[in-house]
C-alpha cells in the first residue's frame, strides 16, 4: 500500500546500506569506558513482535542519543537461543532444534536491520553454540570450586506437559501453573543440581537499596522474593494427648514425638498460642497419615495451600507451650508450608488473620495478649485487652494477659522472651530457596558432570570442555537419557567406565552472564576479558519487560556477585539503570497470538516505514507505561514525517523565499522579533529535548521536536524566514529526531548538505535555561488563551487591534516578596516598601490577592523580559486573529487597562 509522502522504502534501504558500509555502530576494543546500553536479548521465536520493537527502539534511541553526546557506545545484540519451545517446535516440524533456532535467528536479525536498530553485529552472541555454552560449563565448575553447587534429592516443581523441572519462580499464580504452557505443576522427588543462591541472600537483599536507577516496584518484588524475616526459633514438646491415647505408646502410655522446632516473628504473642500446626508434609504429619485415615485423607485429598480459606485436621496430639506449660491441640493444616520457616508454627488467633480464620472455623480459643499502645501510655500501666473475637489485632503493642511480661512493649518482650525461653534463639528465615538448575530436556547446556560408580559425581576437566550436545533425539522424557553412545564415557579421576549427566541447565544460566560476553565475544580462553569487563561494566542502561523482575534480574545479580568474589570483577551489580518498558496493547488488551489481536511490525514497516513505527511508539507514552496501538496514530505520525521532509527539501531546493539581512526589517512588522521567537524556540527545543532524552522520557523530547517543526512551518507561512534562523531550526529538528527516526534524519541531513552521517553528528547546542523557557511559554500560552476567552465571551468577530499590556514594575516586586515571605501579615510586609506603598489602594488590593493565593504563587519572568517575550510572540496572536497586536509597557498604556495586568498575566484590550 502506498501513502502520499516520502519514499520510505528507498530511504530506509539506502541508509541501512550506508551504515553497514561505514561500520557505523562498531565499538572498538580499545575503548576504556563506553556507555553500555542493552536491551534484554530475545528468544528467537521466529518473528519480532511489537513488544520487541518497543524494547529495542528504546535502547536504540538512547544509544544513538549518547553517541551524539560524544560517548563511545556499546550497543550489542544476541540470542537467548536454548529452551523448550525450540525443542517442541522441532518435534512438531520433524526437524531439530538447532536448525529451527537458526532459521528464526536469521529472520529476526533481518527484521531488526529493517527497523534500523544500530547494533554492533560483530559482537553478536548465540547461547546455543558450543563457543558460548562451554563457558556455562566452565562457570558451573567455578561455582563448584566455591562450594556453591550441590546435588541432592529434592521435591521439585514438575510440569507433566513440558516434562521438565521448573524453578519456583517459573511456577505462576495461585493455581501453580507452568510459566510456559499453563499446565498445573506437580511435586516430584528427583536428584537435582542446585546453585546456592541462598549463600548470597543477605547481600542480594541489602544491596537492593543501592539500586537507585531501578524502578521501586522491581526492587520491592526482589525484596519480597528473598523474603527475609527476623524472628525466634523455639521448641514445643509434642505428644499424644492422654485422652486420645490408644495404647500405641509403650505400656499404653501416650506416644512422645519429642521437641518440634517452630519459627515465629511474633514470640511476644506466645501467651496467646491456642493451637499448634504442622505442614502436611512434616515428618510427624506423614507418620500420622500412615496410621490415621482422617489425617491421610486430609493430606491426600483435601489440603489446598492455595485455597481461599485455611483447612486442617485434628491429630489427637498436643504441644506444650514452653512458657506457660499449657498443652494446646495440634493440627495438620494446609496453610503451613514446609519450605517456609520450619514447617511447624505456633498459632495465635488473636493476633494473626490466618490463624484467626482457622480458629473460628475449628472452634479453637481466641485469646488477646497484645493491646494497642494508648496515646498517653506511661510505659508501665497494663492497658485493657482488646476484643479480638471478630478480628485479630495484628500490630505491635503492649502485652496483656502475659504473666510477668504484661506491660512490656512488643519489641522489648520479643528480646526478653527469646533470651529467657530455654529452647529459644534468634533466627533469620528466608523465602528464597537455592536455584535448582536441572532440566530434563535436550535443548540446553549439558551439565559438565560424569557419574562414576567408584568416584561418584566428577566434574569434567576444563580442558575437556565443552561437553557438546549429541544429535537431537526426538523422544519423550529426558532425550539425553536415550543418547546411549554419548552417555558412555570414562571417569576423569579413575579412568573407569562412567556415565555423563543427562540433565541440562536451566536457560536462565545462559542469561545470567551474557552481558559480560559482549565485551569479548570471540575470546576462546575465558568467558570474558576481565580487564575489559572491569572497564566497561556495569551496563549503564538496561531495558526489558517487567516479567523478568525476579528470575533473570535476581540470577544476574547473583552471578555478578559470585564472579566478583571468585574471578576478580570489580563491580557487584550488573545493571546501573533499569527501565521496565510497558506493553503495547490493542483496544486495552495485551497483544498475543492466542487472542488474535497482534499487529505485524513488518506490515507497518512496509506500509509506513520503520521510522514511522519507531516514532509513533516513542511519542505515544512514556516508555514504562502501557499504551494502545492506533492505526490512526501511525498515519498521523507518517504525515508529520512527510511534512518535515517537504520543509527541508523545499528549503534546500530554494523554493522557500528568505529575506536578506539588509531587508530583515520593514517587510514584516516587528520582523526581528519574529526571528527572535523562532530562534528562542529552537534553543528551547534543544535544551529540553536533551534533558528528556537523558531521562528516557522520549515522548516529551519528541513533542519538543515536533512543536519546533510546527513553529518552522508557521514561520515560513507568516514571513520570509531569515535564512540563518530558519536553517538552524531545520538542522536542530533533524538532529532532535535522529535517535528515533534515523533513516529520514540521514536523508534530510544530506539534503541540508551537512558533512558525514547524522549518526556521527554532535547533539545541537543551546544556551537556553529550561526554567526561563517554561515561564516564557506559560506566559505566551496564557496570553493567547486570554485573548481567545475575551473574543469568545464578547462575541468579537473582527478585532481591529489587540493591545497586550505588561504589568507595572511594582507588581513584580510585590510578587517576589510574597513568594519569599513567610510572614503572617503579607500586606504589612509589602507596605514597608515605599514604592509599593505609594500605589495606595491598588497595592492593598493586589496584596490581598497575593495573600489569598499564597500557596499557588509561582515565579514569572521579570517585567522587561515579559515585554520582550510577548513582542516576540505577538505574530502568533496576529496570525490566529488576523489583527495587529501592540505590546505595551505599563507606562505607555491607559491606566484603566494597566490595573488589570499582573505578572505572568498581561492585560488584554481588544479594539473592535
């Protein structure tokens, strides 16, 4: 489909070829400290989607901007190429994952080039090639040397559809579904390889506060996932209740189960513990299930940890409160989790919402032992106990009904109780678990271990790496188990026959360090050049989806800290600044193939050009916000680029009549002031765009560029432009748009007869002060709006003249005093100034207005600056209302008009 405008296809093909010929995006190795800009590398699924396009346009625009600012920029791209989807796709198509993956990579690389993304393709990495995954294996060995690798039998998350293990982070939602295929996840016991991320739990948590360039939401998600809790471990003696004894104990005595350890963050509530609860898979629960049908039935059929309400079953056991000596009933309850705390807890219904709900359901006592701290509390008096029958009191407070501890505040009570209970000790618990990396799939990095009957698991020596994948075996279960010839090997330690490990690594291992490989992608004796990594890292700006807030980002932080300790990396965090880009939606819904509501980036490029797609996306919303795709918005963006192209081409062809310096006055009223306005708007656009590009608020930066183009069009239509002013404006507009619309910018840069490529050009310079610019623009906008209001209200159809009168100097002085003053009586303070006091009733009236609006007062331009700004902008009002505009100082206007003028709000007098 063709559209009226420039030939975007020819322009884009031409400049993509020119960039390639010039090797424009190559980052030489000798650069010491480049600005490292990185988008999360994609999984090669076959085609770019709009989420990819948005992510990579953000990084590309920022990388181009930093280049124009004079930085040496590293902006690479690679492929997260291992993973189950490729394996499944290969099975469906009766091919192999490698061929499928590389076909997809070729397609997506071509699409990226057609989008004009400026990558250093010499640094391209692909994680599924032995040259890359060799270093996954090497790193596994280094982690093992650091005692950060463990193999153990563990309950794992198993997806029966994918036939592989999932990390905790890959199990989604209350229904516990596989993150890939939405199949309900099962629990299985398997031998698994783990990386001991928990060894770094404290540092991972505590250094989050230093990640000031990360979104607060992502930082909080990581805090929650690590889930550190400070509390108390203590023991409750558990035994069979005498009334429930069935003679299973010796001589018919109740059976003793011994001391059971519980963890609590609220030991101050121990006097209110009215029952004890065990996880369904606690050893005592499992022992009971073998003997008690009710317990077995609950565990196997009824327990639902993700249900809306807590459930449980009585056991006939009691637990002895170590402080009160009271025996309380023991339940097996599904809200107790074996991997949180100890799998056993003391339940205090009066002060915990979940315990309260369970106690209410089961008819267990609910006792208050913490009271809110009274406002006038003296620190000694014991307040009244609260009513907790309907809902618990869950805050800290003052202990009540707690024996000798009554009257203590919660914090003090926790310290004393922990010290004075014989079995108690301070304890720190984490929700974070070690990272199980074993996957029972083919398309991943083979774990570099050999299993020997005599020696056990033995690491493959570095000199024998990589352990390469065998040819693809299309089978169910773990394909490498069927690779009989590949599995057979000899033990590196004793030389006897042995078997290779058949699990492959979680693909998040690949992405936990890939950003380091870009600094030296062809290095063949180490995963990265250490000196160069210390010079280039950390990544200055990282961009990707919020869905990676926990897994990828947490694992990358873990790897970086280990490599700091073990391999000499200087930095301990991989990404200085992080931007989580929002989704591209259609009619308010996320685009997805399953919903059939996707928009093809390729179609947009073919119909409107890559620059149009890029510019529309970047101007539609701030990059971290979701936005709706709009075909009309795309068309509007295309029309804007066509208008810009016309402006530049007409000027370069000599089709725009300009005025010589000698004739610059007289041909248009206030000719020089019009030129001044356009020059100042060029300065303003440059100054504001730069700060907005710095902050990645591209939509604001682009609005400046687009408004400047609109101003230049009006300038051309209103008067014969001054050539230097007009050409500087066009030059600036092209450069301001170059990071986002690079192809057309190159074309217009050449049309303006500039040297070299715009990608290598400097960012335009301006001396404008942003605060002054904003005050000037606010003044002009308010003045134009006031003229419109008067014309509308008065019904003036054909104004003869419009007078704009600036406020007298004393009002600017009064406003400044009012803004700086904290006096209660502002009028009195104003009247201490003789030149204000001389204004009499006018000063008193204005002072009253200032007093009434003190919270809303803000600084304006000074009186003379307002006069100059309004004179420069008068032509805009003249164009809009087709009437001459006279800007006057207060001394040159009628007093009846002057008294209406205020700083930032000149008086308007329209002569019909």
